[in-house]
C-alpha cells in the first residue's frame, strides 16, 4: 500500500534548527520564482509575509508551492491571530506560522489554539480536502466506518499528531507590553521560537536604542532559559549566539533588491559620467 502523502511530509527547517543553525529569508514580493531563487541560494526556509504586504492567500499558496519545489520550508506570517486564516495557510501547505505583536499570555494561547485541531484547539478541520493532505482520502462518513484503522486516512489520531508536530510556531514580541509579559507568553505550550521585533519596539520606546537592546537581551535570556528558540541577528555572537531551536534570518527580499538595484544604477551613472 502506497504511503499517504501527508505521512511523507517533513518540516526540515524545524528539524534542522534543533541540532544546527539554519537560515531563513523574508518574502514580501509576490513573485513565486523568487522563492526558487532563494532555494537555489541555499536558504532553508522562506518567511512569507501577509502582514505588511498586499499579498493574498492565493499568492501565499503560490509561494508555498514554489518554496517546496525549491526544497525550502515555507513558513507564513498572517496579519493577525485569526484561527480561520491560520487554518487556510496551514491547509495550503505552510509548515509553520509566525504570529506578530504578541503582547499577552492570552493572545499567545489564542494564536496557538488556531494551529491545533479540536478538542485541543480551534483549527478548522480541513482533512482530506486540503493541499497539506494532497486531497487524499474520502468522505468522513465512509472512512470512519472502515474496520481497518489504517484505511481511515486523515480521520485518525495519527493524522492529528502529524499535523500538530509538523508546524513551527513562532511569536514576534515587539512591544513594551509584550516584553513585560514575556514569562506568560513563553509559558504557552507548543511554542517553538520567538523573534524580537526591533523596529516596532523602537517606535514604542521613542527610538531609544539602549531600551531596545535591554529588551532584546531580556527576551533572549528568557527564551534560552525556557528552551524556546530565538531569531538570532546575523553577526551576533557570545552570550547572544545560536543555541538549539534558534535560527538566522538572511534578510528581506525587497530591501536586498532595493540595495542591489540602487548600487547597479549608481555604478551605471558613474560609468556614463
């Protein structure tokens, strides 16, 4: 019997960061070939941004497909912690979700609940009619009556367990309130990693760099004490270096392209001059 597609899926990024450093790239440009370029460049994951872009769920799905084709793990950042949006992204094949601006333990719990099937959470049951399962299986009323549990497909505890374990769950803590509540936020089950949002936190404290550094150090220390991974800035070392569960971000596609294009135009003008 051929093994169902959902049983063969692996979140290689989640697996890799447990034992070694891995690199992700933010995708804000809705161009699927860019995900393939990121894969060819050697990145391990794409972070698909639906919060600060005009990207639609349909575009996000195209980037998810392109990422998987390039051997890169697709992780999506929804605009909020709405369980319906979380479910759609996961059903489309996203192997993780990044929740922005988590401020309290209650928000953290709500975000995680949207990634878990009932009774543990509030995620909608997509089952066999999802891209994650590659549309394998039949109607629930039929498959649940199978005497052989192996023939019940997605309608099984094994499928729920696999779907639960596949997902990488990341919180962005980027406010004074969030840092103040970091202990409550980190206490939520199933959290894998935290990303400290320097930009938003800076705006929250009037662009006080010392306050930002102190908050970043606190979040790092708290995460490491609890065994929760963190997004480590490129170039950081020593006490704020990598540890199991953490990852690096190589950059943001639009900023990298802007810099490269600006340099090319300036070089061309200099040559003309």
